């Protein structure tokens, strides 16, 4: 029994059992009232998210793969192409606090998210191929021409305007969703999700 408890702590950390997995909140801002942000999802439901007092606001901005330096922490949503290779739906820079690894993602059937350090960009059939390296391994992902490539600039709550698109990983605490960091669109450039 002690060995099982030790393994659980080693794998998940001491607070893992008390924490619930984050809730992905995507949609259009309906309103911001003090710290309470109301977001309308694609399915028409509204979610209320409380912003932490020191919540970071990250404003989406277009960039290019050539502007992202090797070693930069990035994320890429991708799906397998007909040849079995991962094909990017988008690539975006990440906050260092974002979890690292390769995992299923919920944007479409078969989608994955890879959060890792960019170690290389090479030309390939169908576009560029990026190599993303994380603790447990690496993924090579084809990035076709025209794929959205985003970075984020620091913003403040004034960027959280009605009609803008947001994405955040919120935590559920005491029946409320709260967040420390939120991505928001600007000038038609929408955050990656």
C-alpha cells in the first residue's frame, strides 16, 4: 500500500487528487463585469469565468515560423494526414506554465495538441516540417502554407471587449470557474485553441 501511495505522489504530485482537470473555455465575450467574464460558446451556452486579481491577458498576434526562434516553447494542434504524418491546424507560442507533452485535443475528431520546445524547421512536401521536443519524446508536424501561426503579446483587461474571441483553461473551485491567464483576439486574429 505504501508503494502505491509513493507511486501516486511521484506521478501526480501531492495536490493532484484535490485538483480537478482544467475546463477549456472557448467562445465570444458577452460581457466583463468586474472580475466576471461571460463567454458564449459555439453551442450557444454561456459560461461565467472569474478572473483572478492578477490574471494575465495575452493578445493574439500573427507571426511566421521564421520569426519563432529554436528553443521557443510552442503548441500545435494537429491531425493525421492520409500518409499518417501529423498536419498542423495551427502553431502558437506558449506560456512556460503550459503543460508539456503530446495529448488528445477536443477541437475535432482525432486532433492532438503538442506542447514542446521548437528544435527545428525544415522544408518538406506540403509545407514546412517542425520538430517539437518534450520530456518524453518528440513530434514532427507538417505545417502547410497558410496555416495560422500565432504569438501573444501582453495585454490588460481593456482587451476583453464584447465580441472578441477568448480561450482559457479555467479551474473549477467551489462551483465557480476561475482563471489565471486568458488569450483574446485582436483585429480579427483569434487565439489558438
